[in-house]
C-alpha cells in the first residue's frame, strides 16, 4: 500500500511513496546492527560532536524543513520553524550533558569496589505520529544516539516527506551509516520488526490504543519500551486566579498546533465563583486567534491534519451539544477547501459527553464548572489519562499543594504544560509510561550495569 501525503490546507496530493520491501527492511535492520557495533565503542565526546553537527544542519535547513511540516501537517509556519529549532536545541542539550549523564556512578553506601555503568542497548525502534513530525522523533533520537544506540524510525504514513527528510538530515550531518534510518512501512510490518532480535527497545508516541498493541508485541519479545500516549489535560482555575493570565495561557495551550497536541489544555475546570468571567475572557482570546493559510506567518490556527480527524472532532462537539453542552464559540467546520475547524468553546460540559470523557484532538475548549477546589481536583483526576495538568492561583504555595494532588506526569502552576529538553516528559495511567528528555530520557534505553571490581 502506497504512503500518501496530502496538503490539509488545500486537500491536494503532495506526493506518494511506495513502501519498503521486506528485503529493504531486512537490510535496514542489518545496517542498524552493524552501526551499533561501531557506535557503542565511541567516546561520548565523539558522539557529542556528531550531535552538534546535526543541530547545525537542522538550523541551516530550518526554513525548508519547516515548509515541509506546514505542507504535510498544516502547522502554521512560525510554529513549524520553532519545532525545527527545538530539535536542534535537544541535540545541543544532550551533546553538552550526555557524557555526565552516562558517567559511571558510585552509589552512596555502596562498597568502594562497586560502580554503576550506563551502557548502550542497541537499535531502538521509534514509532512516531504526525502532529510534531520532527520534534517527537528528535526528542527520542538525540538521547538514543548520545547513549550509543542507533534509531530506526517508523513514521506516520501521512508525513513520509518529513520522515525521509529526517534521515537525510542525519546523512547531511555525516552520521555514520545506519545510525538514523527511516522505514517507509505500514503498521502491519511492525510486529515482525519488533520481534527482530536486532531491535533492542521500542519507543512510541501515539494513541492509547496503539500503545496497548505495541506494548503487547514488545512484551512478548521482552523489550523495554517508552510510551507517550493520549491525554485530556485538565487546567484548574481557582477562585483567586489571575483570570487575564489564565484565559490567555489556556487559549494559547489549547490552540498549539491547531489543538492537535497530546499535552495541550483540553478540560478547563473552573470554580463557579469565577466561571462567567473566565468564559468571557477565554472566548475573547480564542476568537482573536487568526485562522487561515498555514504558510502565512500571520496565521495562528491552521487546518486539522486529515479530513477524518475533522469529522471525528465535529462529531464529538455535536454529540456534546445534544447532551446538554452549550456552544459559546465556533462549532462549525469552515467552508471551502482544506480541513479547517475554528476555535470552539463549549461550556456546561458534564460526564457522559465526549467533551468530558474523550480526548478532543482539535481547537475545542471544554469548560467544566465545579463548586470548589476539592471538587476541581476530583474532576481533574476523573479521567483515564494522566499526561499533563495545570492550576491557576495567585497563591503559589497553594498552587504547589494542588499540583501535588493532580494525577499527572507533569503539572505546571500559572503556565501551560510543554516539553523542555532539560525536564522529563511523560505520563501515568493510560497516558503511557517511561520518560523522555532530561536525565531519564537518556537512561531509558541503556543497560544499567552493576560493576564490581575485586
């Protein structure tokens, strides 16, 4: 089956790529294993030089790579350029700190002859989605490469151009052959690739359903995994919140990548005393965002990436309204070419509605009214997901206390949740397990070896 990329702003076909054959897949895995045998013997300083060179290539090609993201995904061009810069940043980060993260350690209280060493595992299979087609790859690739592991990429079928460009960036950076490869394959090839003994670990960013499937395959092969899956992040607005700050921050988070982010704000849990004022401010901030041609630097909201995603989002909105939610803004697919959906705000959202129970993957904000702080925390935790969360209050100490009660892998106070190369990123419950980025990100795929020298 061919892999087709379609411009979501126009609906026009961009390119078609034929899938790799079984012979090509086998050759890629053989090359990855051969690359590992040499790369694992290199010094951290040597790997760091290659990562810095990769960062340099990404920055030099930023505009072209960003334009490719915009064409395949519909991401506003300014956000696409920022995505490429962030990829360069994560390469620089691990180039700078990787050696220290991988250095042998002597645990407190351990015998003097004992050490902990962090050694590479081998080729890592990365199964990645379309919504951040470079960043989600590089936040796995940079630490994997620095740790001594090759990375084999299986990307989403609608971003094959980005997938090939990632491998080409590695070649342009003079990475040794086999260290950063792209496989153009369908999902039906994944079981055999995971089962191949040359693949030593798996990382996946995607839906919870995809995570379950891949976890079963990796579990059967006894291979370590990192999963970053779905999210329905709650943003708690307490009675003493700075409502201007809260509304601006919540709108910004909800509309990142036109609402197509696992870690963006989705449920706005507002104490009743400030609900009306927050609604007014949030609607104003959402309405002020400019929707249009994603190639225009002035555009803030682009199209959804596929027509089926827009259809599903609209179903969720209409069904929520039929069950009692009130529409304050948007709620109707844009007319004309492309798969645009306007910034939308729903209020009076309650359990039993898709806007409460499901992840909304698009520019739709769901407002849930609660009596007080205790109910806000209970509602925030009333979800199968546990990726990110935020709380807004003028009392920072209170914010920290509430943050401690929210069931999520990441909680921000008076700001929106986002990934940062320096900090661990990941979730709990059905949002996945394991961590990317920071110190945990580079140690996710190493052999933590106990050494005792007598």
